[in-house]
C-alpha cells in the first residue's frame, strides 16, 4: 500500500512538471511569433500603389518598392 501511494505521488508530480514545461515552452514561442509580426513596418508606394511590409528595426530612411523600386517612407497611423 505504501509503495502504491509513492507511485501515485511520483506519477502525478511528473505529469504536473511535464504540463508546466509544455505550457512554458508554448507560451514563449507564442510570444516570439507575435512580437515578430508586430515589428513589421508597412509601406505604401506612392508611384504604383502597392502595399508591402518589411521586418526591420530601423526604416527611417525609407524602403524601396519591390515592384517599381521607388523609395517610400513608413506609414504612420
Ligand atoms: Zn511601387
């Protein structure tokens, strides 16, 4: 009976540790993917009218359009 109790404690404990590790891992990867999509800069080309975005920290000098290579500045909302 005593061995069964210890087995039960270890079994539930390891399950809890495993679930916590999984939760921590998925929470971190979720946050990382959200941050990378949030940091995109959106540009609207004034020459050909296309919308495009880049994943860049500093785009204060503008970014050239992929269709007509005209240098556009970041959209601000
Ligand atoms: Zn363009």
